[in-house]
């Protein structure tokens, strides 16, 4: 995990391995900031959706028990939304380095779409 300070707040950048481990241990809330269409096509199982277009950091849950980790397709949108959360008063927030693209490159499991039926399916690379 890399940490970058913004004023007195910490912006953490987590690797796919770190996110997978924390998600499996139920230690984080993973929030996908991509579009609903991107999420419907494929997403990390257990991730909640709060699209960037409608992102409101004041509506994020607190972090008293679980750390919030944001992700998008490449890490650009999630970093921007993490900085918006800091501006809204969060003192620490994290995002997935490289986003969903890095997740898939690291051969992590996700929910995809069965192209024959259109139904969701677990993908384990």
C-alpha cells in the first residue's frame, strides 16, 4: 500500500492483492465508481456501485469499522473520487491501483457476462 498525504488526510493506493485479501476478510467496503453499464457487464463481486457521475462523498458510509476502497476501470476516476472524499472531510480513503484493469491483469475473480445468455457468471481466470 502506498500512502500520499493531502493536507492532513491520507490517500492510500492499494494493490489488487491487498484489495482481494481485505475483501475476503470482510475488512473493507469496495465501491465501484464506473458507470452502471460498465458495472453490469463485469464487476468485482461484492463491490457496491456509486457512479462517478452521481458521486457524493457526503453519502459514503463512515469508516469506523471498515475502510472504504474505491475503484474504477484504470484508477483515474477512483483517485479523483477519493480526493473528493478527502475534500468532503474524510481523513483517510483508499483506491485500487490500476482499477479493474489491474484486477483482471492480476487474474483475480470477478462477475462477468455470459455472452450467450446475457446472464451474470463468475469468472475465475
